[in-house]
């Protein structure tokens, strides 16, 4: 069986080319509205941008969406599009965390997370709230580094607490399933790229 190369796409704003899964896809709704297709499941011709707010804004400013969809696209509001993309990305991250919790594949709360990091079988991912205290974050990051557990920041303590079904906030969540961990790393990386928090952007 021959090797199949990954589909290559090009950003309509900066013209960078690369693997399809490193871009954001947009399609045209029947009413002419430019619609994000994060899951890449919507039918129709796609227009692509880098996973970067700057590229999305540049594509809007230069009317590249309208050109890509051959003059059929309605005007795009950059701020509204940015808010929608962030909302979709946060919802996907929250959805995976909630699913992992429902499947019994998470541990939350300071002491429980520490125990998971000291256990015979460490978690596959540690999620720290964006508003976690620096002292707690340093301690948990140090523990994670010792057992080679990847660490990512996402959502707030309140949001993590709600996703865990707890009445109190949660500063950290250990993800025990490799499948959920990989999905979450992908979603959170895309979110961070969009916010231009990754170094090298």
C-alpha cells in the first residue's frame, strides 16, 4: 500500500503552505455567511487561514474570504469572527474535559493531582487553570517534569470545577487516558496558536 501524503493547504492571508491540520477551515453557509469549520465536517469549498488571530484579521481586512468564495461571501466582522472562533475552541476543550471526566479518566483537586503524579502509572496530561497561583503551578510543573507528564494551561479554576461537577473551583486536572490527553493537547495548542501565545509566532 503506497504512502499517502497529507493534504497541503495555503493561508489566504499570509500565503504560508502546510499540512491541512495546521490551518483553520472556513466554509460558506447557504446564506453567504463565512462559517468556521473547526471539525472539518461541513460540506463545500473551504478557505484556510493559519491558526492565528492575526491571519484571520488580515484575511478579513483584505477581503480574502470574499475572493476565495468568488464574491458570494457576506462581509465579515473581524471582532465577531474572533469571538466566535474563541467560543468554539473553548467549547471543544471543555467538551473533551467533560467527556474525560464522565469516562472516569480525570483526577482533580490539589492533593489528588499530586497523588496521581506520584503514582505507579502517571497521568498522560496535566491541565492547569489559567488563574492558578504561581506557587501551586510551579510545584505541580516540577512534579510533572520529574515524571515527563506534559503540562498545558486552559480555562479558569471556576470552569474546571464546573466541568468536574464540583461545587468548588479546581486549579488542576490530571488526564489519565492517552486518547483524551492527545485530543486535548491538539485543541489547546490550536487555541494558544490562535491567541498567539506560542513562542516563535
